[in-house]
């Protein structure tokens, strides 16, 4: 995968997040993809990823802003760094998140995602 191809997929990720669109997010993942948020159970497969997004993003987040900072590609591994901000409507917190995500690639889509992030939380 080229850096430009990886950036396009991650830009779709950001757009899906900002628009809270679980149907869009699954377009960048393979059927058997894994999605691992360190604070949640691992999601395996596009259906599980979609359900996770419906619960977590659609159900608990609002006013989402995504800013991609850097993308590195080495073979079938993509590493991306971004900042995101959003309202956690369930806990009534404004979240400012710096994240590094590690993706593996198969057939020009992501076959796995592992997230690592640090958040600053402020009540609203």
C-alpha cells in the first residue's frame, strides 16, 4: 500500500467518525478485520465493527472533529497519528484525544486496527 492509498482510507475513517456513519466505516475494512480499542473488547469482522460504532460513536459521541497528522507505511503496515475532539454525551465530558493507530492491510483495505491513545477530559 502506498502512503497516498493509506491516507485516503484514513480520511474515510475520519469522515465516518465525524459524520457518525457506521456504514461508511466498514467500507475500509476487510470482512474478517479486527478492531481493537484498548478499553473495549476486540471486535472481529465487519458486522462487529459496525455494531461497535453504532454503540460507541453514534450512541455516545457528538461534535466530532478529526485531524490527521502523520501517516507512515511499511509494507502491509500503516501507522497513523491524529488528534480528535468530541463530546462524550454519556459521561458529559469534552474529550481531546491524541492517538496512534496501527493498521495491517490486505487487498487494499484494513484487516486490523489497534488503537493507542491519550485523552484529556473536561466536563461540559
